C-alpha cells in the first residue's frame, strides 16, 4: 500500500475502529488523552509509526484541571509504507495504539520488547 491508497479521513476512521476494539481495561484508564492522526512526523521521515506526546502516569506529580491533553499520534504514511494489505495496516495500527497507550501508562520500550509489543 502507498499513502495514496487510503485518504486521511479513511485512515482516521480505521484508527477509531481499531481503538474501539481495544480491551476496556486498556482504554478506561486513559484520562485527558486525545488520539490524532497525521501524515508524517515533523521530520518528514517514515521511521516513526506513532508517538506518545505527554507525561506518563508514572511521572506525573500535579496533574488536573486545566492541563492540555496528552496526545497519541498515529502517522498515516509510515504505517501505510509497511503494510501491503488493509489487514496488515489494521494489525500495525493495533500494535501502534497498544505501544503508545503503554507509554502513557509508563511502560518503556524495553518493557514493551519483553512483553512482545516492541
């Protein structure tokens, strides 16, 4: 698949659909987090599939009313570049969502690799 195979709106809907399929216990603990899609990371590379932009729960001291939401970003073009079918894309989006949500909960890349999600 290439970036032209799926419009930004269709990709965003696919991400929403995959988010809806995640277990409740994984998403119920998310507080003040928004999920967004972008075509590419700021540096324009295709190396980064997703990004957690915020302060992990395990590193928060004072957090509450008035804080800007954390963001979990999924990048359309990099995810499309590693997927040859729609099913592969769904799988990659699922893994990327789990990976970035794990960062929100304070699980680092090393722990994710040990758990098989890295």
